[in-house]
């Protein structure tokens, strides 16, 4: 599990989601219609990676999932969706 981050693009080696910088905001596949700052884009990709591993509903990782969803201001059931790019 690792993210590859450049000045304008972020990718994951575990899932198909991608973040790209456009007009000063980050667009992340899986979150259509939303933009993020750099830190939120990183959180969104980490969340996508973790959810791609299908963590146990009762496992500790769900605490992190809830935390990242809170940081992104989304309910867990609302994201991320399948990559849209």
C-alpha cells in the first residue's frame, strides 16, 4: 500500500483511484463533483486504498475509515465510489 505523489498527480498502487490538481484544487476519482485541498486528496486516496482491502466491519481499521470520512465531510456510505476517470 503506497501513494505516489507529484506536484499535480497522486496515484495508488492498490486501487484505481487517481487525484489530479486542476485550477488549484484536487479532483479525486470516486468523488465526482467534489474538490479537495492537497491533504484531503491524500486522505481520500488512503481511504480508497483501505476500503479496497475490504476491512472487517468490526476491525480497528474501521476507526480510521470513520476518521477519514469525518475529515472529508462525508458519511462512510457515500464514498468513495468506483473510479470515474
